[in-house]
C-alpha cells in the first residue's frame, strides 16, 4: 500500500466511507474471486453490499465542487483483490456518473438513488460510441424519432455489468448524423442479451452482446437528446474513474513482489528496474496526478483533457508492467493456475485493452498533437 493511500484510509470523513468499503471487500470478496474469475459467479450480492457501504454514491450529486477521488479509491480497494469486480465497480460508478449529470429529471428520479446505493445494478455501453468518435469504428446503434421517444435497432458486441434486471447507458445515431444518449432497460422485450464467447478473464462480469430489435426508448429514458455536449461534460470522469482499476492492481502486484522477497529475494534482485520500490514510486506519482485531475472532472479545456488521456495511458501501462513483474518475481509457482499472479496478469491486460484501449489512447494523443501543430 502506498503511503498516500494509507494516509487517506486512516483519515476522517468522507474517507470513513472508504474504510467501510474496505471492510466489505476484505470480508466478502476473497472467497468469491475464483468463482468470478472462472465465470461461474456474477457477484450481484457483493456489488450491492459495497453500494450500501457508499462505493457508488460519492459522485451522485453533481455540482461544480464535486470530485471523483472517493469513487476511485473505493474502486481501488476492490481492484486490490479482484480486477474483474473492480471493472464491474467502474461500470456501476459510470452509470451513476451519467445519471447524476443528466438534465432529465424524470430519469434521474427513477434511477439515480437506486443506482448510487447498488439497489439497481447496471453498466455502460460506450465502447463502440467512444471508438466511433475517434474514427476507429462506425456507430452500431441507429435510432429514429417517433411520438414520445425513439425506436432503436442494432447490436453492441459487449456490454458489462448487466443482466435481465439491469440498465445501462449508451448512444445511438440518427439518419441526420445526430446522436442521442439514453439508458437502456434490459427488461425491455425488444432488447435481447446474447451470451459471449469465453474471455481470457472477466467471464464473471455480466458481459453480454446486446441486440436492439426496434426497441422503443421513451423520452423519459434519454440522458441527452444531443449526446455530444453531454459526452464532453462527462468524458473526463468516464476515463478517470478507470484509474481505480489500475491503482489497486498495482498495489497488489507490489505486495506480491514483496512477499516473494524472503524466499526468492537473492535471485529476484537481478530483475533490474522491476523491484517493488520502483513500482511504489510509479504508483505514488500516478496517484498524485490522478487525484489532481479527479478534483476537477468538469474541466473541459484541451490541456486538461490531454492530461486525462495521458494519465489513463500511463495507468494502463503501469498496471501491465507491475503485474508482469509480479509474475516474474513469483517464478514457476506463479505459473500455476492456483496462484493469483497469473490471474492478476490476465486482469492487468484488460486495463490495457478496455475502452479507451492503449492503442486508442495513443491515437487520441497523436490526433491532439497533430491538431495543435496546425
């Protein structure tokens, strides 16, 4: 555990909430990790438990002074034990972020409080839209205006932290090129959840393909009829919240390396620049940077946005590097399926490929640099 993180955990309110989340994580999650990793358990009960402890509620009331650090730290607590569950925590926190920032009071009234406490679970279907905004994919959902709402058709290949009684936020495109962001209710009979092929990790995350079969989306479910200004408002939060997945996994990788010192320290010392103290320095610098950025998530300046993208890129790369080093420190014993080092390495790669993925982040930075040079 980094010094800065330990100090926050020992601090006063609102970090009493963090201690509550930590207590739930440490008492419940370790026993569930193997089943989650194998895909035999979607931990709905646990998600509701950390919701009740406050993991999703610190950013439920949008105001100009709001910051995202408590939500990130709560997610980091989860990630220290299980990367899959920290991803679900991000999905849930992002759903709350959408609902907190919509101007649709009917939608907010119906869902926000329940999502913030974990009573209602759900996720985010912005992988395809995010890629489309940067010229990587085409929008997969198409909508048309009808009386009282929209009719949407198309398919999203992967949406996580969902199930038959869940909801999630996503975006469709109209024939005129306009984009609308909305909340989809998985109980809608014209929205079908499709089983995915097994993944390398993350099979316990409630991940499905989603087919919209001319599904009616009433106006009361619309987050923003004009999606792009709304996306600009929430984009920094969407990206910064993912830092919790990274920092918790890095902390656990450092702990794994340290624990191997007693038995393998005499040979692990030759893993140059891959020592626990090297990653502690990386983690402390990353943590400081993220905390500063997360304190002003509504800032929309281009230098700020570039710093957010760079921090997210660095977080993913540091996560993969730390898990890789932990695997090397454990040696052959870490190569056993029963050892967590191989699980943490698989989970770390997910931080590098979840939207916005490493390659997308690099493209985003290159595009910004090119625009700045014009």
